[in-house]
C-alpha cells in the first residue's frame, strides 16, 4: 500500500513552508481529512453513555521516521499495545491517537510527520504547529496525554506550554522518556562527545572516573524549560544515566524514575516504562 502524505494546509503553514518538500515523498492534500478521520471513527463511541474522550499523542525523536514514517518508531508497538489494553479495560473510553515522528531536522522548526488513529494517510507540518493539530483533534472535554522520547520528549513539553498559552488547553498527563533538548544537544554538542572531543578522550583515559565533570545538553535533562512546566499537569519523567553518548536526567516538578538497565534507545520500548505509563493513565480514568 502506498503511504499518502497530506500537507497541513492552514494558511499560516502555507506561508511558512508552502514550498517545502517532504522527506518522505507522497501525495499532499488538505489537513481537514485528518479531523474527518477522527469524526468518522468516533461516531459510534460518542454515542456511548458516560464516554471518556481522550487523545493520546506519541512523539518520536530525531530521525525516528526512518523510511516508513511513524510506524517505524521503536515505541510505536508498545504504544499501540497500551492503548488496546486500556480500551479492553475501559469500554467507556472514546480514545483517539496521534503519532508523530521527526526527520533529520530538529524541532521546533523541522518537519514532523504524523498519522491519526493508525490510518495509512500520513500528514506533515512543522513541529511548531503540532499544538494547533492537537487542538483541532481534541474537543474541549477531551483528556490529552502527551508522550515523547528524546527530542520528542522536549517537543512534548513545548507542546504542553503552547497548548496552555495559545489555546487555553490543559494537558492531563505528560510522559517524557529520556528527553533531550535540541537547543542543548545540537550537532556540535554531540560531536564533542561522540567525535573525539577532549571530554571523550579524558573520560576514556580515566575510565569515566570524572565523567560527571563533563556534561552538555546531550547528557542531561533539558535546561530550557520553565520550572512551572508541570504546575497544571502530572509530569512523569523516565531517564537513564548509563554513561552513553545520549542520556537525560530528572526534571523539576516531575515524578522521576531512573531506569539503570536501559539505554537512550531501549528506554523508548521499555516494558517498565510503558507499564508505568499505563498505570498512571488507568489511575486517572479510575478517578473520572
């Protein structure tokens, strides 16, 4: 089946990147089809008594699109399995989901590709405009859950801020998986660790004894988010500190969980992480 790519054709986006070429080639169409997908698939569940409407947003990290878009993300299968288990446990749950992945451009200016409710159509926009997409897909009485890995974790935090500031929306829960800031961890910062910079050679020579002295944005939690980030939202932050080239850390105001046995990559599909996410969401649904 050929994957279709549809441009988010808001006027502002047309002015911003109307001539941009998607990294994954395909047909471009109007974004209204995405909202129609949600309206169509939600018709039956919206008629249920006491339905709990929820939108789940999963954001992948740098180059998480691969060749096949969001379906190629390491976290995708774990995410879908969690949604199935939630649907089985809560028949009243009227759930929809949005899955976004990034190409080789860092957020928020780079392109983000996304699909809605697992449909084959693939839409694209700059990641800066994802809050507008989320706002259009989620009616006002919808619980919004943001989940993001690496750059996608940072992007989820930015989405939360912009949803609150620009659209007066409250995010129910935010889940960040080893979040990395593109402002702190750009190509130069990563090269300083991976490409043979002084800190890499010194740590190798000393067996990592003084590794904590040499940190940059690729080896710490994002430092460019406000301390008030989670004042209206439950924030759950999962991180690892295993000495790799990419690692995050605890976030202020969050429920922080360190996973010693995981790497920056494997944390995206960690059973412990997704079990904890499912438990937190279940607690919220039970309290409804």
